[in-house]
C-alpha cells in the first residue's frame, strides 16, 4: 500500500454514512440497492475515497448477485487482495491499493478470460462516464 494519507474528518464530511461505513469499516451495502449494480453506462469506475481508476465498464457484467461485478481490474496493482476471515468464512477482500478503502470481495466464479468476479460495493465506487470526458 502507498503512503496515501486519508483524513478521517474530511472523509466523514465528504462521504455519505454508507460510503464511509463500507470503505472505512469493510461494510457491505444490501444486494440490489447500490447505485451501480445494474448500470450499463460506459466509463471508468474510480475509488470513491482517492479517485484512483480501478475498473472499466468494458469488464463489467451482470453476475446476478445484486452488486456491480467485473471480471478484471484496470490494473492488478491497483486492487490489493487480502484474506478476510470475518463472518465465519474465508474470502478474498478487495481494497484500493492507493488508499486502503474496502471495495468488496473477489470470487473464483467469474467469466473468462479471468474466471474471477470482483463483487464490488457501489458505495466504494464513482463512475466517471465516457460522456463526462468529452
């Protein structure tokens, strides 16, 4: 992880309570309630905390799970994987490598070419649409 510093007071002011709980305390939004679970707009999905580009709409797919799902990160180095033993399970947690924000979990049941499903929380992401760049 980098030396990126996040000011807690600034985050509490800037983020919604749900965004703060998810990114800073490894919370999870309820399935089928997040802003991006069924979004099909083209663009880049950035970390809500530090604005690092993490995923592309090119790798987003409908996994039927109720959370935005991607089969790959834009760069493997931008999404750090950690063992998560919470809730009586062993899972792979995905966190932003730049700021440490909790993003979601990675599962081995995704489509090819990776076979992975990055099951992310909408609350951890900000979609920068292609139209916004034009």
